[in-house]
């Protein structure tokens, strides 16, 4: 209890009581104290970018116009991408169809060539058994390429007899000697092609 008898304690209690009473008086008289003060309107300061300038407005308008153009171009590009994708799919389909047709055609050509080779062998055998004048008369009506193919399958002595008959001066067609020379040349080229790998 020595604490309560100390002069410092009495001084501290007195200061606290003074502060409390003063605060109570100010609070109770607050409305009367502030009623006589003039009211001040405080306006917020203007924002830094709130002003308008014609150049800035023009620049903003140009930027908006450019943005619209870019959006339109982007839309066009998307449409073009879609169209290209569709065309690419169609192209792949057409390529596949062409490849299938090509494969089918190649198979039929090989089959036709095998059939033609068998038919040409049969014809060469038939013409080999015939007399040279009759063969010359038939060859006069045939295509040169076909005649060369048949001659290439015949034996050399039979081909020689046919060329000899073509070259005879008593043949009614004088151009037969020239045709014999042309057939000989084509036959030579055909054999050269056959010899190549």
C-alpha cells in the first residue's frame, strides 16, 4: 500500500481526472462548438487525362479505325484458312482418285500388253506360213507400227522374203520399196529398244 501513499500517484490521478472531465465537456458541447464554423466545399482535383485535345481525339479515332480494319482482316484470314482447308481436303481426295485410276489403268495396260504380245505371236506365226506376196498385200493395208511388231517376231529368212517381195519392180505400188526401207529402219530401232535394259 505504499503505492497509494506516494505523491506521484496522487499527481497521476489528478492529471487523469482532468483529462477525463475535459474530454466529457468537449463531447457534450461538440454540436454547439462546430455549429458556428463556416462550411467549406472541397472539390476533388481534376484527373490528369480529363482534358480533351483535337490531335489526341484524331489519333484515337485513327487507332479505332485501324483496329476495325485489323479485325476485318483477321475475319477474312479465318475464312480463307477454312476455305484452304476444305480445298486441301478436296485436293487430297482428287489425288487419291487419280492414283486409284492410274493404278487401275496401269494394271489394264499390262494385261493388254500381255494379251497383245500373245496375239502378235499368233499373227507372226500365221504370216510366216503364208507366201510372201500375200503377206505384202496384207501389210500394205496395215499400220506401220503393227507391221513392225509382227515382223519383229518373225524369223529373219521370212522377213527377208517379205522385204524382197516389197522391193520388186513389178509390184503395182511403186512406194512399196520406200515402205520396206521405212519398216526396216523402224525394225532396227525397235530391236535397239528391246536390247536396252
